[in-house]
């Protein structure tokens, strides 16, 4: 059957027929270019979510005159099985059964308006080939910048103090500073509280085991572990320190943060910028969309690659 007859049957012209296949070929080339660039971006950020990738893709898309929205990128990465799956935390690093003094929650309802007004802290684990390493983080709640951290082979208080001292050494104080954490033994220990008192830092602690009471710190733990550390296999503490230094650099200086209007923490921290939280409207929208799905499993697959 000739092409002219096919076009008559389909009710189209030869020109429209050729134009369609030319567009399909162009689209295929563009998709290949985008996939290649996504893989390039994920060489270091191996588990970065699609929204972050889409933000970093913008200069590339403009340079190559490729028109692609975020939903189209989700669809493309879904077809190529490049969406990111999330993993749940299984090991607790918090010992609440101790006799040290516990402090009240001093930050409930606080509106953070500047860097070094509120630091949030938490400890997480890192599974390596021969056991576990334990990482202490101090994060500035305003800029989301990790200002202090330490990795060790144990959960002793002295190791957690090292992260605190790093944060203090690099801080530019302009007013009252609060330190918020859970009520774990490390944060209630005499060594840790002494450093806080010597530097005139106010102590605040969660009152329940609800992770939402220290949500920023919990979020940082999840990002570092599930987007970065899970991609590395290390044998010992020395190698772990080198990897962690590199990962913290990626998190602080390269990864866009939706909670900061897709800016990076050092920029917000140094310039004291007021930013817009982009994720809030997204999650509200996501909730309404999920409620319209007849097949909830389909909804879970669609949104498995989140922030």
C-alpha cells in the first residue's frame, strides 16, 4: 500500500505525515540528550530527586533549546526506570533512658528570621562493610546549612561534642542562639552541656519521640543517608571521613533546596536571604491529586520520587 493511499485513509496529508515523524525523531534525540545529562548530574548526586534534577537541568535545557516541563521529566525518567526509591530508617541512635537532666522545648512556635538563631542537631548511623559509623550533625535552621558534623565508630558524647565545636568555631553570632535536639544521652551529658553553657547557647529539647519535633534535623539525616552515603561502600573510619567531607560539600554547595527557593545553603547563610518554601504548595497539590486516584498503587508509583 502506497504512502498516498495511507494518508487518504488516515485523513491526513503527506506533509503532515512527514512532519509527525520528523517531530518524533527530534523528540527522541532531545530525550536522549536529557537522559545523558541527568546521568551526568547524578554521578555525584546519585539519589537526588527529580525536582532537584529538573532545577539543575535548566541551563542545559535553555542551551539546547529543549522545552520540557517537570511533569514531562518525571514521565521520561519513569519510562527509563530512573526515578528514586526511598528507604526507611530502622536503627535508633537515641538513648532516652538515662539520669541526666532533660530540658524543655524552647523553640515551639519560634519564627526563625536569621542565621545562627537556631541550630538543630541529631545523630544518625551509616552502615559500612564491617559494621556501623555514627554521624553527628549541627544544622542551621534558617539556611539549612550543615555547620558542624563528626563521624565516629561509637556513640560517645565526646564525639558529638566535636560536631558542636566545629559549628561554634565557624559561627558569626549576632544575637541569641538556641540549640535544639532530642533528649538523647549525648545531648544531656555534662560534656555537651558545658560547651553550650560556655558559649552562651540556649538549650532546647524535644518532649516526645515524634520526629516532627525535630523535623529539620531528621530531614538532613535522610538526605545525607538516602541521597548520598548509600552510594558509597567504605571499609573503615578513615575512608568514611573522606567520603563524608565530600558529601557535606555536595549537600551544602551544589544541591538546590526546595525549602530555600532552590538556592544553596551557603548563599542563604552568608547573605541572610529571605527565601520561599517551594515544597509546601507541591505537597498540598499532591494530597489532592492522590485522593482522585482510583488505584492508590498508581499514585504511590507516580510520587515515589519526591524531595
